[in-house]
């Protein structure tokens, strides 16, 4: 079965940035996603279109098809008093936007009463190199299509 719209796909992957491994699926625990529903970055999803179980490929994804370009306007200075605890440089924290959504950000530096933070995705502006092996492809269930994502065993047991 080929990877097309509305298929559930399992892949093993290794992601490198500038030759350094920054992420990978765990052995025996492939990444499972619903194809065509923006569950993974666009450049990788396009490269997987038409592939089948057993296929292996190397995919280079440019920033515009990955996490986007870095935007220096997303670097801000916040008041130290906005933080509850000790602040760790390079740590990820979360802010709540006015619309209720949660925005992750990284602390760049602490200088007295101010904290310089970055709301860009950590991999924004980076060229992403993926080594991918397709492990399985199947039709999505009606429930998966309704939810807009693939389900893995035990995922919704508590609902």
C-alpha cells in the first residue's frame, strides 16, 4: 500500500542538523502519523507521498518546508518577575497567549531584572536532514479521520 492522503504511516527516522543527530525514533517505537493532515512538517510529508512499507530514503528539508525561517521579532525581553522559579538559560518554558493557546519559548539570557527569550521553534531556520524507513502503511479508521491524527494502542483508553 502506498502512502497517500488519509493513510496511517509508521516511520523510523533519524534527524540531523549540521551533521549532528538532534532527534530519532526509539527502537521498536516508530513515529505514527496520519498522512495529509499536517501531523508532520510539510517537506517530510511531501517526500513520503507515494512511498510504501520497506522503503528507505534520505530527505533534506529546507527551513521554509520545515519549522520556518528564524524571525528575530520573536526574540523578546520579559520581566524577571514574570517567572515563578529560578530561571535556567537554554531551558524551555511555556507562556499562555491571549487566545488561551500555549506558546513554548527558550530562555536565552538573564540580566538582572530582565530575561531575554526566544519564541522561535528551536529548529527554525535550520536545514533538516532525515533518514527515514517506512515501517507500515494502513487505511485510517473513521475515528482517526474524525480526530485528524493517528491512534496508537492505548492512546484513548482513558476517555
